[in-house]
C-alpha cells in the first residue's frame, strides 16, 4: 500500500504533499435494560491529502482511489488561494524521515471473537447490574474500533500502523419513587479483548453504588477543601488544563498564550503533569501520529512550572518549539489536528488514608460526570462522594458539581496521592472525536473548591 501511495503523490509540483489512506472497522452492540437495541458492524475507507505550496496549506478527502488526482488538484488550488487572498502562511517544522511498519500486538484479538460471544459477554455484565436491588434499568454497549493507517509524504516518510480499541461501557440507573440516580461504568483498552474478561467486580460495584445513592443526601453548596478521585482529577487535568496545552487552542489568543508561556509558575510545587502516549498497555497508546511523527512523552508542567506543549509540525514551527507527535485525526474523513493522547498528573508519595487525614474536614468527591469549560473557568459533575469529618469518611453525598478557575485551582493543589489510575475508555470531542484520548491521576487534595449543590 505504501508504494501505491507514493506513486499517487509523485511528480506533484508543490513544496510538500502527504497522503493518508485509512481503513476503519467498527462493531457495536447496545443494550437498553434487558433488550438488545442494536447490533452492527461496518467498514469504511478513504484518503486524506494535504498540500503545502508557497506558505499556503490545504487539504482534501475522498473515498475512492480514482478520485485522488482530483483531490490533489483541489488541495493545490486551495493552498494557492490561501496565499493569493492574503491568508495565513504556514511552515512545517523539520522532523526525521521515517520508514516503519508497526504491528498490532493484542492479548486476545477481538476480530477472532464471534459476535454471539461479544453479545453474551455484554449481556452477562448487563444482567449482573440489573439483578442488584433498586436498579431500574441500564444502558450498556460493546464498542470495537479498528484503524489501519498508511501514511506517505514527499519528504520520504512512509509509515503503516494499526490500532484497535475495545470497551464495554454505559450507565446503570437506580430509582425509588421519583428519585433517579445513575452511575457510569466502563472497561476496555487498546491491548486486546482479554481486558474485558472476568470484570464482574467492576459492574457489581457500580450497580451497588447507584443503589446506595438513593439513600444519600444532596451535597450542600459551599466552599470546601476536597479530595478528588483519580478519574475526577483526570477530567480536570484533561479538560481544564490539557486543552490549553494544545498549541492550536491558544495560538490565536494573545492573552491566554501569554498566560501559558513556558517557564511560567502556574501551579503549586506539588503538581507535575505529563502527556505520554508511549505506554503500550493504555488506551491512548500509539507509535506514530497522523503526520508520520513518532509520539514523545512531554512533561507539560513540572512542580507547578509550565515546561512543555503539544504540537503539530505546523504549530511547532509557529511557536519555535519541539514537535511532539500529537497530531491525530478522528478517521479518514478529517485532516489531523493537535490532540492529547494520555495525559495524567504524576503520582506523589501520600496514601489515600494520609490525604483524608490531612484533609480533616471536607469532601471526598469521586468520578467525573460531564461538565464544561469556558475559557479558564470550569464546571464538572462528580458522580458521588462522601463527607469527611476529623479525617474520617462520613455519609455518602450526591448531586455534586465542582467549579472554579484553572489557574487558582492549580495553585490550591496541596497534596498528591501515590495511587495513579488511568481511564480504560478514551474520548474527546475537540472538533473531532478522539477515542485515543485518555486521562488519569492519583487522588489529589485541593483547598477552597467551590461545590454546587442544594
């Protein structure tokens, strides 16, 4: 395939051209309560062409090989139009030429598992939750997405890589009278079907928590010292901080770009944040991005000081900073954009018990439940939590939102746990869906967090 792609772009008179051919396969199974609501599989493929000419940069996508020449012509015309109309000029940072094929390594290949077996596994976990007291219904699904990618550019790089993710995820819903509570559940990864097996404990625990929430009191709104669980701290890291580490987000925002200057002390001495998609047992793992650049670990913040940023070749050139291999497309319908892979807070030395004792009085808030950001301000939901009094866990609480300012919250992080957890299902909707975007953290202790509630 790589030789065929080379022939498609050879002889095109431009400064730069690349082409990515991709085959995407998907299998999905959905349950609503005990009923199967959907089962399906599909395969799609297509080409993405990008062209750089005299500072203009443009792209085109097509689904058929015979349409590639026309797509190249359109991309060339687009690049020329950008320059002739006074549009933004672009340059690409230099990167090593790579010729590599990355083989897919799995512990249990889901493509060799029958659809009936996938249905039965999903049904088993679904039924287990439905059998628990107070559970009204569920929404649970199996998802399998494969991307076989082949990339060639005019500089000589030629890369093939295949990635495949699987997960079983959804929600379990408890009800008593008019009171309804739901808890999310997810298992999976990018390292094979075996990750989904023998996980009954996860689904049982989530169903039990949903039922227990019917007896919990709504949190009373106010300002608290809090401990955030690994997944809730991970949501904060990804949504509130991580997107500002993507160079294209801040590129044309002078005030934010100034705040996010490398070397600025933005957080407390306790916090170090890393983006690392080279961990091969995690959902965010890949070797080469969709520009054919090897992904590199990047320390974004070191003991509160901003030390790194995520880049494409174009933004690395514009900022004069190193390329990081973080340019990813949703699939063959899109050109790649700067994306987080696996982002997390680096673990500290304290146990959860130590953090609770240090907290004294406050709240222990657990797992993310949606939310939004507006500039440097954020609001996130927590799935549930506990009151803490005199360093001891107290009653369960529900209906929780946390809110605040990114920069003041980073300064208020007082202690970091030693128990990092990473998400088993990825997902980020920045312009395009990125299922390889993972997050995580240890438990963290934050002072003066605004908590919305009753």
